[in-house]
C-alpha cells in the first residue's frame, strides 16, 4: 500500500542522511528522533493491523487514515529532498525554514499517532479484517459450491484423472490432496467435478464440502461438516453448541467411516491446524482435499508442491470458450472460428476470464461484427462483466498480501502488457524505490528476490523462466492481474499510467503523482506528444518509466526525480521492449537520482562523463546505452553505487589515493559491466570488496607494455565475493600465453565464468578452472581455449550444470568420462567444425537434459544422435537434442529427426 511504502521511503532517506559519508544536508537531531519515533510507530501499526473492513464507513475511515499517513510522509520527503536538490544546485534556503517546515509535518504525524492510539484502545471498526469480501458478490455460498451451473472440466482432463487417482488410491491412511493455483484458474471447478463424480460418491461413506475463504470460523466449519455428514442434523441446534462439543461430534461421526472432506479456498495453515484433530485417521482410506492459491501452505501440509494448476494452452482455451458458448466445439459456425480462437488466445489461458467472455458471447447474436468488437475490447469488457467478477476474485489475493509485499505487487504495473520481466532489472528498481523493509544480515537484493518468490508462491506473479540454480530469471503477470495492479495503484496514488483518455482530464490528476508511466500507443498518434507535455505538470514525480520510441525532453521540471527508466539494457531480447534517447548531460542534472537508465547515441567517439557526476549523491544504479564512455576519477566518490552497467563500455581511471582508510571505497558496489581496459590493481580491488559481477574487455591497440604489469589479473583472486566473471579480449591482439597464465587467478567464489579470446590451452583448464568448487556455468567463446584435444580429469567440475563451447575452432577431440561432469544439465556446442564427435559417455550423465549443436561438424551431429538412441534404448526418455545446421546440410540430416531430436 502507498502509506507503508511512503513510511519506508522516508525512513530510508533519514537513515541515509545520518550515515552517508558526505551528506548534502544535515537535519536537526531532535527532529530526526521525533520523525523516527513516529515512523516506527505507524509502520508497526500498518504491519500488525489490517486497516479497513469489507465496506461501508469502516473502509472509508481506513482509506482516510492511510491517506493521512501517506500524505504526511510524502510532505516530509518533499521538504527534505527539495532542500537537498536546492543545496546541491546552490540555491540557498535557511536552516530555520527547513526546521519550521519539518516541525509542521512532525506535528501532523503526532496527531495521526494519537488517533491511531485511540483506535487501538477502542478497537473500533476500522481495525476489522480487511480481507473479507462477501462471497455473495462472487456468486458463491459459504457451504455449497453447487448453487450455480456446473462448468465442465474442459482442458482439465489430465488433472481430473490425477485427482481421482489420489482419491481412490489403495493407501489406507488419511491423505491430504492439495490443489494449488492462481485465482480464477479452476481449482474449485476441478474439485467440484471430482467431488460429484459417481465413482467418488460410491467410494466414500461421507462427503462434506466447506468453503473456508479468508475469514474462517472453526465452529462454522464443524457445523458445515456435520450438516453434510447427516441429514438429521439441524443448523439451529448445532449453532448453540460449543466448539469442543461440535468437534467431538464430528470426530464421532467420521470415526470408522471412509470420508472425503473438501476445504475449499484455504488462506492459512492455521485453519488446518485447528480442525485436523477432529479428522480421525482410522485406516479406512479417507481423504481431505484442499484448494488454495498459496504454495507455501501446500509445502507446510505435505512437504511438496501438490497438484499445481497451470494456465491453459491455446487449444484448451478454445475448447473451453466453445463449451461456454455452444456446449461443444462442433457447434461453432465456421466463419467465427478464426476470430473465436483469437478471443480465446487473448484470455491468456485463465479459465475464469474465458468463462466470463463465453457467457457474454452466448448472450450476443453470433456475428463476426459482435465477436470482433469483443476481441478488440476484451480486457475492459472482462473487467466490467458480471459486476467485475474477475477482478473481485483476484482482489482477494491482493487483500491477503502482507503489507510489506503490497508495494512490490503494485509496482508490477510499471511494465507494459505481456512483458517478460527480467528479474535482475526488477530487483534494481525495487531497491532504488526505497520501499523494501531491510532485514538484518541480508542485502536488499536478496530481500527483493525473497519477496518475489513469495509473490510467485501466492500465484500473483508468474514464473516465466528459472535459471540453472533455481532462481527466477524472467517473470510476468497475467493481463487481468496487471489491470488489478493498475486499479489499486491508481486508487492509492501509488502509480499512475498515463492513458489516452486521461489526457483529456484536468491536469490536477497528474500534478500529485509520484510514479508515472508512459507506454507506447499504437492506435493514437496524438497520445505521445500530449503525454510528454503532461509531465510538465508533475513536479513531485519521483519515478518515470518510458516504453516509447522517442527523444525525451530535459525533464528539468521533475527535479526531485529518483528513478528514470528510459532504456532497457536487454532491448528486444526478451520481449518487445522499446527505448527512448535521453542525453547524458540532462540525466546528470537529476542530482536526486537513485536509478538512471538512459540511452544516448549522439556521440560518435568517446564521451567524457563530467566531473560533477559525483553530485548524484545517492545514485545506486547507472545503466547507459551509448558508445564507450570515460568516467572521471570522481566516480570513486559515489559511495552509494550498487550496479554500473555500460553495454557499450566504460573506462574507469585509477582511484585517487585516500588520506585515510575507507576513503573512496565503494562498499555497496555489486555489478561492474562492461569495463574496458580495467586495471585490477591492488588499489582498485581494495575499493570494490563486495563486487559480485564483473565484466571486462581489453582492447589491444590501446595497451602498451607487458600483460603482467597492465592487467594485474592475479588480484582477481582477492575478490572473495565475486560470483560472475566475464573476460574478453578484442580481435587482432596476440596474447602472450605464459604471461596471461601468470596473472590469471580466479576466486573460488565464482559460479558463472565466461571467457573470450583468452587463447589458453586446454591443459590449462585443469589448473585454472576445473577445480573451482562453486562453478555452475562455464561459457567458452571465440578461441578462449586453443588446441586440438581437451582431456578432462576426475574430481573437477563437481557442480557444473551448464557448458557452452563456442567457436573454439581448433578443438577436434574431447576425451572425458560421465563422472567428470556429475551434475551437468545442459551442453551447448557451437561453431565446432573440426570436432569429430561428442564423447558417448556424455549421455550417461544422470542429470543431463539437453544437448544443443549449432553449426558443428556432421560427425558431431551423428554422434549426438547415437548418444540419444543409446539412452532411449536404456529407457532414458528425458534427454533432448536440438541441432541447427547450415542450409546445405539440413536436407541430409533431417532424416535423423525424431521427437527428441530436432533438426532446424
């Protein structure tokens, strides 16, 4: 929520001013103590209490209280940051004025604190359970899911079979069967169809269905079970009994019977802890089936994932849409099939969305004109249809979030629809925003990733791709979930995405916004100029996000800006990310910046960063897409830097000699990429002690003298936290191999290593790389190793999971054993025209899942096919081989193709 984010953001600024080595301003210590006390109190209140009920006056009162908290925190933030910017730019402001302005805010916070204390003492309605939404708004009931038309399990056949197998299995002990997935994905539908299946009704003596939801009452759960278990029971009589009496009757009625209990829509493990003692495990083959959106609950119950429901593919989406409209696919008119499949695809596999649209189409005359209108306006129609049923279902998940996760979730709205979001960039943005709650002993980046995993476990954010180590690499959100983000974020004034219809509204909407997004519009040509002009009315903006192809204005009116994302380092690599150009001179006038990602191609030659760059006193992330840039020595004064990324290259000078220990040390710096002609001298290494990712490139034409005196690569071994290291040398530079080896020391902390044109010999692999204990990813490019034969030895590469050898053109023979790569999962070979074969023992590696060959020799391709055949004969059907070959070889090798052997 916006109020919580505002509190943490203000706390971050105050603490930074207290601990920054060269703070631009200082605050009165008494005021700091007062602000900190108020902020801690209000933060604790928001974390402990759920402010706001299901509706009515209590909800309105909660909104007013949260708005007051956010406004007060924002007011203090505006005063402090305005003073900082004025001070850096040389605009004087008296200390008395700063003191008086802050005193007013402190007074207002005191009033809020007093009101909160009264609320806590009286425990009045504002501290109700914010999570409850009346089930009648969703068309359901507290005890019966069968009051509406039952939906056929279209697209869920495999899951239904799995559930039925678990329900009817031979295990005699009581078993829990969890079904987990995001809201609207069909968990309850699947459970209903299993619960009502004739085989199940015959299998179990007693069946009971209870919808738990976010607010539960153990007594009511027990009453519902008893009503289902016996027709002779009366709700009126049961309601008068105590929880203990009800529990005893449930236990007695179930004992000695084979029973099935369905607990639908569980939101906490506590409800299970409270009712499980009433469910006897009497060896009768009884089952408890639960549905939940929260993966962590399933882990706590059974120690594994359970049955995880995924979004439907396009074919199943079309089947479900047809079933919702016509009853079955065959009844769809031929002329509507193409547009119908387009509509189904645009629902992005969410059954609830498909069913809602299907229900609407069923009411309309089946004409192409009507269906095309639905297709073009699908999202807005889904959000309005059936009293916004879809959004209300998803809103339950948002309300159930702990308060510290809500800002992170709402922030997902900054990304355009259908984005594949790179987690490394998301983490940098979250950290820069200042709304993460610090956890002692963990970096904010680690905290961010834990928060993201939590949001994915809650099925609000979708994992699109995981890395080899299991961490999330790419994520995304469903269109409906994104719409929920945008609605809630706009309501709380947390985030504002400028849309076409907003540009006709009064400017009062934008002038109070603190996070603003402008996304490309393909349908309204006038949108972009109007949207950019609207920014002139946003003096309080702290974050601006652009997904446009345009040259940006100076943004001088957004002088308090902290986050500017006008470029994507991974442009067009993972999705249709756009970019806009913004001059570096303009960017470095934004002295309050924390995150600056810009693109500037106006310079053909080297661009020198101004020495005033250090005035960006709190810059954490700097991403510049440009030609090679040269940094001044003042960059070593920028102590808050965490990530520096220059895809075109950055040249960094030697650090100044400090007069005292700790001076010019970049203790927060974690990422340096791509640094040209980087001298890893002792003074440099000493000043980047916590670097985890380093990418360097050397240009021979600019290097003089011996490698040993220039590179100082022996000092790499002193970077004890380095996990990812990339090292390239340019074309046309003859390396002295012995000199290179003398200096090449890689720390044991390395997990990911990439080398290019290093011209090492394959024998050197045994001494330089093979023994690295934590190495998981090894990428060898462009003659990083030379020689005709590579022979490995046992005991090395103990944790290697991914190996890529690319254009090491001398390699002919590879001699190895399966035990030499005991954990290898992926093998990629590219441009190895001389390689005779892939060792057959590679197929014996138990963890190997894929082999990919790109433009390799025919004999290597044939050997890959032989490896696959041998493994399939042994029953290993998990291995996949993919081959890409030149056009002239494709026809000859296509005859080798099979389901697990692809040729392209």
